[in-house]
C-alpha cells in the first residue's frame, strides 16, 4: 500500500507537463508556479553580490609616542583599530603595558630627517607630540626645527593628514618662554603651507592627567580637572588684557588624544587651528 502511494506521488511530480516550482517568500508562504504562468510575483530577497574594494588601511605615525601625550594618543588610536607606529629618540618605552606591545616602535631623531624615511613608509596620517623646554635656542630647535623637518618629510612622502599638538597663547608667559613659542608658531606656519587641506593644529593649555615619571605616577588631574570644570565656563575672562590668557581652562590628556586621532583620520574634520574650547567641544562629540 505504501509503495503504491509513493509510486503515484513520484509519477505526478516527475511528469514534465506537471512540473511545478516551489518558492518560499519572506513571510513564509509557499508560491507555486507553473511552466508558463506565474501565479504571483516572486521577490528576490538576497542582495546581489558586488565586488567592493576593502577600505583603505589607516596607518598612523605618532611622533613622540612614548611621552605623556603621545602614549595616550597611541592608546586612543589602537582603541579605534588603527595600525600605529611611533618614532622618538629613545624608541620603545620601558613600560610593560599591553598597548605598548601593539605599537611598532622606531628610534630616530627629527633633527636628522633621513631617520624618518623608514618610519613614514605606508603612513597615511601623522600626529606630532614633540616638544620640550630648556634654553631658548634648544626650545626653538625641538619645538620648531624638529617639527618642521617632520612636516616636510611627511609632505614629500604623500601623507594625507598631519596633526600638530601645539600650545595655547599664555600672554606674558610667551616672553618668558620665547624660544618655546617661537618654535611652535614656526612649525604651525610650515604645517599650513605644506598641508593646507589636511593640517590641524591643536592648541591646548595645561594638559592634565596621570603622568608617569619613572616608576612614579603623578595625578595632575587632581588639580587640572577642577580648574577645567570652573574655567571652561568663564571664556569671557580669558579676553582680559595681560592676565586673561592665564585663565585658559586646562584640558585632560584623554580629550587631547581623542581629538588628535579624530582630526588625523576623519577626512571631514576641518583643517586649521583648534583652541582649547574647540578641543573640549570636539572631545564630547561622538566619532563616526
């Protein structure tokens, strides 16, 4: 009996004149179509396969990545999935932290531009955290000449975007640190010439956070964070002649790092100078 039923079933569906095609639609209904007539239009639910090239690999070079600001920039960039390399005079830092093992470290001197060639290979964007204090001539050399060399080398290598972490104008303090500020402004001018559409200058004031000095950690945020909360709402006071610039609000190192990485990788981030209030504003915006 079972064999007879099975035989009749196979016969009815093996005949070319009775062949039917069964299709499943998105809502689970079964649609039967004959050989010459479609009872109901069948929608194709699967998208057509299109060959799409992979997104370009973002490779970021952080100059001075083993310093206070630079190390936070490296962490932020790694968190965003970027390939990160760093160049500094000392090379790999001594800290034994997870992020440091994910960075490609280069040892070089920006006063010797040829030491930049290998580090710039394949790089799409650069963030410079290089700066220092000392005599006026030394400060101009580190803040100015070294950064100018790096900017020129990056432009010649075809780097798309370049972010330079400079410093806010502190009025009277500028005269006490003349070489420091003259060097910073010279580097800024060079950046705007070489990267008119992809150059971003960040001008933070006092940068607070936990600074590592040898085996000791100094919590600068204990002072900087309360001052930031108070002074960021007192912008008009910073316009007072002579003393006004001294009331520029501090900004956290995490905010500086967040904005620097975004400026280096977001093609719609506007080029030019971003003051401390701009840094605070951009740091609160969500990344795309």
